[in-house]
C-alpha cells in the first residue's frame, strides 16, 4: 500500500511524503513494517517528527441514531529531528507493534468489511500535516481462527462484522471500541436464536471471548451473554467443535421453552457442518439462503456500508452489554 502526496501545509514546492507498508496481513499483537519516504521540494525544511496513527472506521450509537467515522487507536513516533534538503530524499523505516485488540479484517484472505488504516503525520515548519488513509490487513490469531472455524464446522454462517464505539462492561477491554462478528445460527438452533455476536479481546496471555445471543422475536428473554478465556497455548490440543458447541448450548438454553426443537447431537466435531473444511461451500443462514464461504464459515455479503466518516476526534460514548 502506497500513497504519495504534497504536504498541504507547505503548498506548491514543498516536500512530498510516501508511506509504503510491507505486503501481507499481520496478526493482532504482531509487527507492522514499512517506511516513510520524504522527498524535498524547492527549499530545505526541518522535519521535527514523523508519527504513525492507526485508525479504524467505527460505528457510534446516539439518541438521534447512529453515525460512523474514523477513530484513532494507536500512535507511534517513528522518526524526526532531521533536515530535508532541497530536492533531497530521506527514508524512515519503521516497525510498530499492533495492539492485541486490533480488529481482524481478513479471514483466509477474504475481507470482512472492517476498515483499518495508517495515517502518517509529519511535523514540519511548525505545522502538522496529517496524511491520507493507507489500509492494512489483519488476520486472526490461531485461537480466533480456531473458534471461527469451529462455528463454520458446526453449520453456523457469517453475517457481518463491525466495530462499535464503547466498552464491554466487566471485560479487560483496552481499546475505545470492540469488534462484533455476527453469525447466523446453525439449523439446530434456528428456532431459538436469531444470531450470535462474537467479540475477541486478545491480550498477551490469551483471548477473552464474549458471546451474545439474540433470541427469536417474541421470546420475552433478554439477550443471553457468556464469556470464556482461552490461552494461546490451548489451541493445538483442544477439540474446538465440542467446546464451541458447549458454549452455544449454554446460550440457547436461555430460550429452551420458546422453540420447537428438543435437543441436538454434537459429539466430537459432529455438528450440522461436520467434516466441512476451510473454504468448503455450505448452504445456511436465515431463510435458507445459500451463501459463500469465508474460511470455514459461510459468508453472507461482506458488509461495506458507504457513509460519511468523522475525522480524527474520537466520540465520547459507552455501550453496555450484559
């Protein structure tokens, strides 16, 4: 990903900046690498500092409705204190560590509709010049991928993903927003559940997984929620189909009297999507829609809503769950 532009605060004849990111998706808590390339203009300038800002497109709820825009979630000073001569060039290589809670926006190479990017800010000639949005991709941690793959193996389907401004009460959340991955229930649960929202809150030791179930309309039961903590070292020796099926059973039990189903067999990896490998085609979802795959999960349309962004300033807000 590259952008090259004139530093607008300096006008025609000023230096230009180009930010180049290393290709490929990175992991939450992983390293984002690249370099900032500055080219001198018709005069020499003192570059005080070069700063990278990570931003995400986030939805915010208000009494009047909803809005969405960019929220900054990390800043890194990667260089500065040098003079950029007339028609000179200067490169600032960088390696920055992403926050562990950085949202996942790519699964098995498929986009999830989550917009993440880098903005490069250059302090020059007493002014700050903020750059354009330069997107980057984040793939799931092994535990996140294992959980999503298990949902797919059990016949659940991907509906959409978004970022919500606010904080999940009682969690260890660090960022000003959290990611929700909305999935369609497998047929065995479709009479009781409308959808399940999955949130991953990763940290150095593992991942906190928050599951919230939305019951079928008219059940009269509030959304069911449960939380699970999984260590990074548990991925390889865990039967994730069985574990995830147990989690869903806990949620669905809240609506046991409202559907027409009377139980279902999971066994060890024997859900309605049993034997479905990553990338396999599955028919699932509300109203029996046949949908395409994102990893082991079925994908309804990847949501990519077009709207106005609010630039820079993070909105105050807090969302409660539970």
